[in-house]
C-alpha cells in the first residue's frame, strides 16, 4: 500500500528529528507533497532513500556564491 502525503510528512519529521535537522511544519508539508508526487511516479521506491535524497540535497551554486563573495572581500 502506498504511503499517503500525511504518512510522508510523519516520516520526514521523524527523519529530521533523528538527524538533527530543524524543519517547520509548513516545510515538512511541502517536502511531503513533493516526495509523494515523486513516489507515485516510481515503480519501486525505498522511502528512506527518497527522504535522504530530498533532505540531504546541497545546492553547490550557493556554496560557490559564498566563496566568491568571501574571496572578493
């Protein structure tokens, strides 16, 4: 049986608590909706892998921008 959006939200909150990630409820709800849509389009999905992919994503563009600003200072 597929996981509902509310089920995803609960899993996100548990994952965030276990890994010391601070999330507001609205952010958890938006992530749950995003993950729920992705999971529906996949044949087989490991819920924990999907959570890791979304919550541990790092935007390298932001890191590069910070380094450029610091280097210019």
